[in-house]
């Protein structure tokens, strides 16, 4: 009996071993990492994957930018009064159009009266001093008066001339014509006139308020030279130059296009790694007002760029990726920096992808597979 049992034990072990091997799976997928997708043969059969490589292509793309309508500093005018005074009256309100030379406000102050008085007094003295100087010059010529007396008369005459011209210049600053001023038309009020054609942007005072020479009473804007201020990022800055044309439009009316030309490119980058370019509108349109947001399209010159089909580049959680084939059924999700797109092709700016097999058809399925594994 013992002999039969010892003979049967190896046979049982062999049968158990064969039975356990029959239950093992035919193939097991390797463990995945956060950026690696490994497909089984069955998955690859159900998810056709096609690849391509980077190619060079001549790109004549369109660069899309955004910005807003702006007014250059020389077209913004701050109106004040050099001598200060009280605002007596004004009919101006923000948004009103004004003409050059139009009365904006009427100011009132006793110092205006004093300035006019000083000028008229100096002018009268100047007339007397001129006659006295001529008289002393004649007397000196006949030796009836000394040189000293004549020189004193000349000095008085010239000093009063300087004083009269200085007072006339001060009167001009507050809008009073000294040549037309007489003792019969002295006024305690002066007018403030518009220096440009444009519209009122700000009114900073009210009637009865005293303003100093440093106070800005009105802010005027000349809208006929408005600019389009666009923001361009560092990677696209070298593609732009003065003289290029840009087509601008608003979100409210994308069908209404405005022709502009680049007149200034700022090569100083801000903290966002972007710079500003200024475009001049070829034709002024009253519907465009400062502060209005606009989009712009700039056609770029042809250049040789490395490109991939659009379907090869996927956007996931705000970043762009491609899938690179590592082995027959292994694919790596690789971040890339993309440029402009044109004609179904996307420019790839990231280095290191030359000669590699990049997934085109099936890239989205690989992304879903990777997300499912991650979850």
C-alpha cells in the first residue's frame, strides 16, 4: 500500500501543476505611469492609432491679438487758469462736443481787475517816459542837460516798456487782449476758451468753487487721432514691425472691420512677458471711443516652421500636449508649446520632437485611456 501511495504522489503534483497553468491569463498589461499609456493588443485593435513626424512647411498665418482704443497723450488736454479764480458759470458736461475757441467757462476774481489796472497804469507811464526821454535827448544834444539826466530818462523809459510787455503777456494768459484794453472796459470776469476741437471728457469743478492754477477744470479729448493699443506676447513680438496692417473689430459687431497700421512697437516687456503695439486707424469713426475693447488680426509674412496636423495637439486642463510613441504599444503624453494654426496645421515651438512618431489619429482615445487610469 505504501509503495502505491509513494508512486502516485509525483503524478498528482504533475496534474495539479498542469491544472494551475491552464487558468493563467494569456497577457497582462504593464502598470501605467501618470504620462504613459500602454495598450494591450486587443485595445490597439479596437483603437486604431496612426502616427506622423514633424514636417517643415511655409506658413502665412494670422496673428490674433486683443486690446482697446486709446488716445495718445498729445490728444488729451487739461484746461486750467494760470491765475486761479472762482468759477462763475459753465454749461459744459462730459461728452459734449466743443469747437476750438468756444467759451468753456467764465471765471471771476478781483485779481483780474488789479492786473488790468497795473497794465493801464504802466502803459500811461510809458507814454510819459517816452516823451521825457526824447526831451532829455534833445537837451543833451545842445549841452543843456547832462548825460546822467538823459541816461536816467532812458532807463525809466526802457524799464516801463519791459513792465508793460510783461503785464500784457499776463493778460494774454487769462484771455484778455491788452491792445484792446482801456479804462472803459475793465472787467472782473474772464473767459476760458477751448484750445482744440473735441469733446469734454471730465468736468472737475462746480459753479462758485475757487480753483488754483494747478487745478484742472476740464479735460478735453481730440478723438480724431485715436489709436488701437494691442497686447502681444514675447513669442510673437519678433513677428511684428512698423508698417504692418491689422484688421480690427469689436465683439459686438465682428462684421464691421477697421483698417489700421502699426506705428509703434514697444520692445519693453512687462511682468506678464508681453508688450504693447500701437496702431493708427486709417479712417476715423465716431463710434470708436477711448476704452472700447477690440480684437485685431495681423497677417504675417511666410516663414518655414515645424508643424503637425491640428488633431495631433490636444488641450487638457489649459495646457497643450501630444502623444509620442515610445514602443509598439506604449505612448507618452508630452507637453508642447504651440504657435499659430493655418490650413489644418499647427506650428510646434517646443524642441526635441524631431524624428519622433507622434500620434495623429487616436490621440483623443489615448487621452481618455490615460484619464481613466488616473481616476
